[in-house]
């Protein structure tokens, strides 16, 4: 029976408090990642009733819905419903986040979109290894060479892929980020590195280093370029910004990339590889066991994405990985074994289906359905899986199992084939079997408390408990908003954009600005400043959700001519300066500056009434809208 993902999307949107409560959505391989305005509006019970959803999780201010193999279909359905989506999380200045959390978010944003390309490249290399191992293709043939370079493309040009993603994460012009990656991979530079002569730039030495396959230098450089762009934009005259800005950014960034960041990234990358090799050789069985045992909990924090570059770096510099991906294989196979044991033991038909699917998914390296939907939910199975993964990791460490290609699932078996010969393949299979079987057996031994489906009576009781609070709510609430910007008042119907004029987003009014400053219209919270800084979602203390949209189609400026003075989540008082914008520059670019001020959750109220007559002049801070 074909699944109705549109219906799933409708249920999700409702359970998340409505479309207006969702500020941003993006996804990785298995999770839908939401940023919402009001956590209290989320109904987790309703979400968990969906057959496509295996679990939910909060990571700081990010609400994660685990959809496993269904993630792409559900994401597309949500996108079709108009949920605001984004390909990667932007690295913002949210002061509530720790430095470690920001670093992890940045690495996740850079690496996660690359996973399909890395998977494809890895499998092509596995196929090539099998073809040559069984003498089906000669290493001297053109067929071998063609397949080989196809498999190498992702790895060789990894700086380009990382730069494209990092540009979104660090809010850098994507073409300039790719330009920087091109500096590292220029054929002329590669030839100079291979030569005997020293390389200098105006007498400054440039370290000879190969940047294909590299991860760290490009991430560091795109991050630095973000600040270079800001600095350059401040010092260049308005009349020549279009020409001078990108030129100066490259002239400043390129030398820094080659003289400072490149060598630094190479040193850090090589240092990580040396550290991994040292730990693997000296304390291999202990380190691999500990990492394998704790990997499910690392996944919960999102730190597993930060480990991927270390494993890739080990393969790029030493040809093999003996820690990161080896540990992941043990952990993932243990999750699979534990989930399938639950499928065998559970008497609940829904849990049997979920655990079976999650167990197979974990075999292929997608463990979130197993972790969040089965083992963690039932508690004791996650302990069994953790112990089993640790045992498998210790076995792998003692046998010095090596992976020659980045893999983390049952498909890793061919990736054990390499310089060590078939003995490494045998040891790798032993490690996999130990991890899987130990988890399966330990889960059966430890047991678990089987889940019970929520009865209809329980649902009705829950709904009944909520009714008194709703009955006690005030019948009419009056909220006053001040004008967020000085200018001339216009009716919303006069805005030359049907979305606003037809009140699709909500009710309100508009102002044609006379000053390039936007202030808080009331006491409340900055729910979201759009990446392009042209739009502000503001929530008053009484819960009214206000969209202040500076100009029409100004999103296309990508933040140029806008300066934000606040960050997402900031609590502010009425009159606080939120955003400044260059009116003259925006007008010269051909954009209409009319600024709609819209109550997006107007359905929670009766109407929004403008307190000023049309075409009247208002100052920022004057009474502007009354919501009743």
C-alpha cells in the first residue's frame, strides 16, 4: 500500500504547533531537524504515533524527528506544504550555545550534505577492489583507470564540496568560497608543489602541501573569509562595492589560505592522524572498545559528524583507519543485533515491525531508527548494544582490524580488503559477528519492558485534562504594537505582493520607511532573523507572532546592505534596535522598500487594527497596531 506522505506532513505540521511555529527545517540522512518558535506547542505523542517516525530528540534548540529511510519523502512532503526549509544549518551567533556546540553544528553543516557523494565514491572503490581482487579487471587497463578516477572524484575534489557547504554554514558568497577551494587545487599550484623550487609570494614562503582530499584547511578558510567579507564591505565605497568587494576578498583571502591557513590545517590534520595512529597502536583495543561502546551516546549529541573528518583524514594520510570507522562498524552492527532481538522477543506487533525495519536499517549504517525507536526507548537494549559494541571494538583493536575505505555498516566487509591481505578481511568479519551476536544475545538475556499501545481511553483522558485550562483562557485579549520603523503608513492591501496583500501570511499593515532602522515593536523575543537579515520574526511576551519584512524580494540581496544588532533567541525591550539597512543602496538596486508588519498567528485572535490612517506619517515607537 502506497504511503500518503502528504497526510504525514499535515500531521507533523499540526503536531509541531502549525506551520507558523516552524522557523526552519533541514535534514540529514535520517533526521528531520526543526527550529521552532515555541517548544510548548509541540505534541510529541502525536508525532510518535506516525508509522514513518521512530523517535524524537531535542538537541539544544533543535527538535529532531527521526524518520530513518523515509526522511527524504517526508521532507519533500513538508517542503511541498510550505514549511521553511534550508539545505544546511547556518552557523549563527546564538550566545546560548557553547563553543563546542557551535563547532559541531558547523562541521555537521559542512559534512552532512556530502554523505551521498562519499557513499557513492566509497562503493565505487569497493567495486574496483573486488574487480581487481578476483582478476576481472587488469590494473593496467583503461577500464580500471576510468573506474578509478570516477571513484576518486569526490575525494580529490573534496575541498570544492566542503567549500560549497561551508559557504552556507558561514554565510559566505558561495562563488568566492569555491574560488578559495580552487586556489588550493589549481593545476599550476599542484605542479609547483611537485617541483623542486621553493614557492614564495612577495618573499613570503608558501608551504608545499597537497590539498586534494583535505578537510580542515577549507573549513578554516571559508570561516575566515566570512569575516573578511564583513570587513571589506565596511571599508569600500558604495559606488564600487560590486566590483571592489569580491576582488579585495580574494586578494586578502588567497594569500592567507596559502601562507597561513593551508599549512596550519595540514599540521592539524597530520597531527590528528598521528594521534589516531598512536592511540590505535599503543592502546588500540582499549580506545576502539571505548569509542564503540559510547558511540550511541555520541550520536545523541551530534558529535559523530565531527569524528568523520578525523577518520577521512586518517585514510587520506595513512591509507587506513583503525579507530573511527572501525568503532562505528561495531556500534552500528550492535544496534542492529539488539533491534532484531527486540523484534524476536516483543509481543507488540507495531514494535516487531519497527524493530525489524530498524535492525535492517542499522545493518546498512543508518542507526537512528534503531537507537531512538527501539534500543534507547526500551532502555536495557541500548545497554546491551553498548556493551556488545565495546566487546566487538576490543576484538577489533586486539586484531588490529583496518578499514581501507570509509564505511560504517555491513558493506564494510569488502573495505577490509587491502594491503594486509585476506587475514584482515577474516579479522574484520570476526569483529562484525562478535558485535552483532553479542548484542543479540545480551538483549535477550537482559530483557526489556515491552511497550503498550496508548489506548483510546487514555487519549480521551489526556484531552479532557487539557479542557479546563482552555476554558479559563480570556475571551478577548488586547495587544498593542508600536511602529517598528519610521515612515508612511500603508494598508496591507496596497503592498505590491499578493502574499501580503491577500493576507496569506496574516493580518497587519505596512510602512514605507523614511529611516533605515527597525526597532522592537513590543517587549518580547527575537524568534528568528533570516539569514539575509531582511526579515525578522518577533514574538511578543503575550504570544503574538510578528513578521517584519523589510522590502520586497530583498532576500535576493543575501544580507548585503543589512546589519543585524540581535541574534535568534534574544529577549528585548520595546524600542530595541534590531536591524539597520542602507535605504539608498537598496533603492539603487531596484528594490521596493515597503515594509509589511504582519501578525502571522492572527488565527489565534480576532483581528489586527491599524491605529493610524493610511498615508499618515509615523515615528518608530508610535502606536501602530492593536491586536484583539
